[in-house]
């Protein structure tokens, strides 16, 4: 892979304890060039020290138009394999990094853009968002972990439909399908995502880490293994000084109660 990280195409700023990572190729609808994928991996591997949660969003009218098709030159099988593995490593850096990531989605969330959104831990979509997997019509296949992550969210049948028929999901349908967790009016996805990220940042870091790293693995383990992993994780989490301090705060009436919304 000869490309270098295109750090101009990605901006990372720290807002309090929330890192805001913005795709910045609006003229190309934030299409993911090799340089941008490398920048994404670099950024999530080196988030600012103070970050306890992150938000990813796109500049301009769309979240992301997927793979930069202008780079889809003749590749032999080995190059294609390395290209796909590059995407896997970048999206793994998002999903299996240090802090939870909230995707703020608007406009087109297509192809590799949907693969990227699927690597995040929570998805917020505004009314303008639409979701598609046009790989089928481009004569290619998903290569950025979509075949693993997307069916976990919406099932094989829904992904099969999107890829075979070119079906485009609007924000309503995507919410019903389980692809997005929050729906907001057009233009409000980023604000909502930052609000959620601030809430996430207030959790004990070890709890967030356990959720990101243990929960998806437990979901893939046989029940007996999952229960054992759960017991190990819960033992480690409850022993942390921060957990003890939070329990004392509740028992002494200094912590928030759970309230009906
Ligand atoms: C691009 C790309 C791109 C736009 N690669 N240059 N993804 C797709 O098949 C989606 C292709 N894109 C579109 O369907 C549309 O561009 C959108 C629905 C996303 C946006 O439409 P619109 O009308 O706002 O923009 P536009 O006029 O189509 O595009 C503006 C410019 O962005 C134009 O370039 P210009 O130089 O003529 O101004 C477009 O060529 C350029 N552009 N999308 C390159 N994707 C790891 S495997 C993942 C596999 C995939 O992701 S396959 C799906 C690829």
C-alpha cells in the first residue's frame, strides 16, 4: 500500500472529553480514499489523551459516499486482499479502540460509509439520512467488514435485499431495521451524537472498555463461555476503585437515581 495518511481529509478536535472526528472531503462526498482510510486508522489509534468518547461525522451534504471509486483501478487478487485488510484494520481501530464511538449520520451513508457507521458503537441518524449498499451494482462485494458487521445489526435477509436489489433505506426504515438507535430532525445528528458521547464519557472508563470489548465477544461465544467471560469481566469491573467510589456515592445519596424519561 503506497498511499500515505491524508491528514487534511480528516479533522480531529477535542470538545471537553469528546473527540470529534470529521470526514473532510465534501467535494467528493467524503469518499474514502486509501489516504483517508489510513488517516482514520491513525486518528483512532492516537486519539487525544483526554478523550473518553468520540463522535464521527461528515462535512457537507452527506456522511460518506463509500469507497473512492476513482481509486478502484485494476488490482490483482493479492492487492485486493491487502486493500480489504487495510479497511479491516482501520475499522477495527474504530470499533476496538480505546473509547466508544457515536456516528452522526446525515445524507448518503452508502457502501463503505455504511461499513464505517457499522463499526461505531451507536448510530444517530437525522431525517436526511439514507442507507444503501451499491456494491452489487458496481460489480464488487463489500470489503470493509460489512459482511460481518452489518448482518449483526439488521440480519442477513435485510442486507441481502439491499445488495441484491439496490434497496435504499430511509431513516425511518433504518431505525425499524435496527441500523440506527436514535432518530432526530434534519441537521441535529451531530448535536445529539455529542450529547450522547458526553453521557458516555461520564461512565467509568473500565465499564466502557468492557462494553466495547467484552460484550461483542460474549455475543459470539457459546452461552457457557459467555457466562464465564461475563463473570471475569464483572469481577474486574467491580473491583476498580472508581466502581467502589460510585457505589458509595449512591449509598450516601450523592448519585443520580434512575429516572423515567
Ligand atoms: C465520488 C464518489 C465515490 C461521489 N468515489 N468519487 N459508492 C457509491 O457507489 C456511491 C457513489 N456516489 C453517489 O451515488 C452519489 O455521489 C451520492 C449519492 C453519494 C451523492 O450524490 P450528489 O448528487 O450529492 O453528488 P455527485 O454529484 O454524485 O458527486 C459529487 C462529486 O463527488 C463527483 O465528482 P466531480 O469531480 O464530478 O464533482 C463524484 O464523482 C464524486 N463522488 N461519490 C469517488 N464513491 C471497502 S469496499 C467498499 C465498497 C463501496 O463503498 S462501493 C460503493 C461506492
